[in-house]
């Protein structure tokens, strides 16, 4: 792929940030969104490349903010070739605290997680698809193996099951208007998600996931790569 214009939500840390850096290294223009001005500014300064990298303050679960982020990306770069729905989080790490468990979790923490993880990709699709239709572009959703394999009482897992269904739902429409859709479902990744000293020993780095996103975006015209599941060796579920 040559000189594409790409928007990544939740692009200031984790998979999103690594993907942005990899895309910049490959000669593309990238806009990233984040909710924290300080975190966004720190990422922009660290990454450099002010001509090719653009930061936008936006909440992925807010329609007006998402719509504005897409419009700003198109205005800045002159079009949109791909959108990556990367924003997502868990209210608390269920491996350590069961904080997303239906039985004893804190329900006051759930709405933001559900809105970001499920509504967020739908809002991005709504805002981005008209532009992706013009370029024959691609829409990428970051799911999870947790959206393919259930664990007891895990509401985070349920949100990722929703993303799995949403990806196919969007694909069935998008393919009729010339837009590709890819769901990428990572397994256990060594990220700050786990907290200090709690990462499973078999966790993989985020690099293969970022590489998979680039691989999806690099598919030739007429080819729609729909699902990729990436686990580390050693993860049994």
C-alpha cells in the first residue's frame, strides 16, 4: 500500500500506538484519537513526524466527537483510506480482581466500557463508511480471543463477542459498496492491560497484531480479508 490516509481510534497506547508507528514507517499518513490531551501530546512528541501524524482529542463512544474526528482526518489528509476501531478497555482486570465479573463487579464501571467497546466501533463505521466507499478502503475492528471463547461472568468478554458479531454485520453491508472489513482478534498480549507483574508468562508482544493490521490494509483491490485470530504459543483457550 502506498501513501494511504488512516484513522486509528485509541491510538495513543498499546496496539493502536504501535500500529500508528508501523504505518508511519511504511510511508502513510495517520491520525490518532485519544481522550487524554496529555497522553495524546506525549505520544505525538515521542513519535515525531508532525506532517504525517495528526492527533485528535475524541471520545470513541461519543457520536459528535467521532464524526468530527473523521471529518478532521479527511480535511487534513485529503481523504480516508482506512479506519481502525482500536479504542477499547476493560473496567478492571478480571484475572486479578474479577472486576468485570457479573457476580461481584462494580456496575458503575460497566457503562463506559460497554459504550467504548461496542458503540464505539459502530459510530466509527457510521462516520467513516461514506469516505471509505469513495476510496474503496477498509474498516478494521480490534476484537479479542475473549470474543471467541467465553470465561465465567466476564462482561469484557461479552463486549468483544458483540464486536465479533458487529464485524460480520458491517461486512455484509460494506462489501456491497466496495469496502473491505477485517476483524482482528488477539490473544494474550504483553501490555499495561495486565498491571505490574501480572502478565501471563506466554504473553506475546503487540507487534504481531500491529503487523496483522498492516497486512489487512495491504490486501489488493478485490480481496477482502475478514478475520484474523492471533494467539501466543502457550495460550490454550
